[in-house]
C-alpha cells in the first residue's frame, strides 16, 4: 500500500495545476497524479477556447505548440442569421488540448510529481490512520494508495466527490447536452469566434464556431434537453450544420455534458477537495471552464501543501480553499447564474432585435457596457435581467 502525501485524480487543467502547485509549494511532499485514459489530453471533450488574460496567469501563448489559433473578434449571430461584431482586440485563444494538457502535466512532472496514465481510481474509503485509501487499477492489476489528501479533478462524473460523501447532483435544467464536430472545408472569418442563439438552434444554450485554422473549426452547440423538442444535441447540431455548412467535412467529433450551475455548496471534507468541473466550477453563463479549472487547481494544490505542513488536513482546515474560491470567482458565478436563468425566457424576436441594435452602434464603440446600455433603452424586457444581476 504506497503512502503518498497528495493524490490528484484527473490530469485535466484542474488536476495538473493542482499537482504542479502542491509540489512547487512543498517540494518535500510525495505528489501523484493519476489519469484514467492512456494519454493525457485525449480524447478532447471541449471547444478548446480560453480567455487571454486568464491563460497568461499560467503560461504564455505566444509561439506555444499547444496554441491552435489566436482570436481577435467575437461575432454574435441572431436566430435569423444577423451577425453583430462586438470586439476588435485580443479576445482569446483556441487551444490544442491534446498538447496543452500534456504541457501542464509536464510542468507537474518537472517539479517532481509522479504522473501515471492508464491508471483508474475505482473507489476510496477513509483510512484508519487518517486520509484515504484509494483503489486503483492499471494494466498490471489493482493496488491501493494511502493518501493524506486527495484532490478530485475527475470532471463532470465527479466520482471522487461522491465517494467522499459530497452531494454532486445536478438538476436537469442545469445540465447542458453538448455535441461538437471538427469540420474542414468551411468558410468563416478565421480570426473570430461565432456564437449563435435561438430556440430552434440550441434551446436555452447556443451554437459555436471556434476556428482551429483557415477552413477548419470546432463547430458545436450546447442545449438544455428540458427546453428542446425531444431531439438530442447531436440531432440539433446536424440540423444546424446542414443549414450553415452543408459542404463541411467531418474529421472528428464528441458529445458530452456541461454543468451550468454554481459551485457545489460543499467542495471539501476531511482530507479531500474537489476542483474544476468536479466541483461545478464552470461559468454558468458561458459554459467555459478551462481557466476556472486551473485557478481552482492552484488554490487546491497550495491549500493541500499548507495543510499537510501544518499537520491538519481536516475539513475545517481545508475549508480555506472553498472560501478563497468563492472570493475569487464563486460569488461572480452566482450572478452569472441569475443572468442565465433570466435570458432563458427571452424569445428569438428579442435576440433578432438586439442584433440590429448592436449593429446600429459604430463598430469601434461596441464595448459590452455600451451594448448593454443600448439594449436596456431599446429593449425594456432586458431590465429584469439587469435587476437580477445587481440585486
């Protein structure tokens, strides 16, 4: 039964950064990072877009092999096809997650963490001496790790949190079904991301085009099944692609779910913390989670290292992680969730009118604040959205 100080389960951005930060904060600790799949970063289960400022907290994107595309513009598309360009600046980057996630894991390994792929955690129970006993399985058989702190960064499935007794349930209205293709041979602005709204396109969600190069992009959508007509996310996507890119060639694809709720009420217990998607740390308005995951991993890794050094890994001590997260982003996510719930009730006519309002503003003046102000004046039905945000 190997003894380790910190066992991190899941090598996505949350887990890799957690292992990296724990080892950096306390080099004397034994840190092990487990990945269920045969390779870090595969398969890709997201649209791969990440904001510029958040990314730079962890790595510089210029010239990096894990960058697929730099994005300078955002184009919102109304249900009727009206396009509104909103930004002309460094907006975000499209990553190559098959390279980005290994890059993060390699940073953890460089600082001394052990990275084990093809190794699946299958269950865990409290250890008699404190901490957790975690059962794992790999190609050679089964083993048990005894860890002083376990960090669950195992994504939407969040099995680690469940094993530890956390309530990770999600209401159906707060779970988006998503489908995405990698399409080649399609026409679009390769320096812009496209976001299209509409009940016929993606009920209570949106469709996207995230360029990976000229003529190739991640094309997908997320929708709330309860708001749909019985079709799956893939069926909605097929219909949208058939209308917008009928000649596109599919060279890849994925389906999955995105939690669009707020952070779990309880994200830690004695000797255990949940991070990233496993703790519902996704922006509930946009569904974005990469930067959130890295920031939560940083907090979790540092908290684990400090707690072990102090000899106190109780829930009371680890709760400092929850407080730090809520101050950093968690409280903002509560506001974003209110906006999400409010705009779910807006119909296609509203979004069509809003697009025309935006296009009436000189393009160089289309800041988000100015767009919001114009929308309130010309579309009074937006006032409840603003009220829910600020109250």
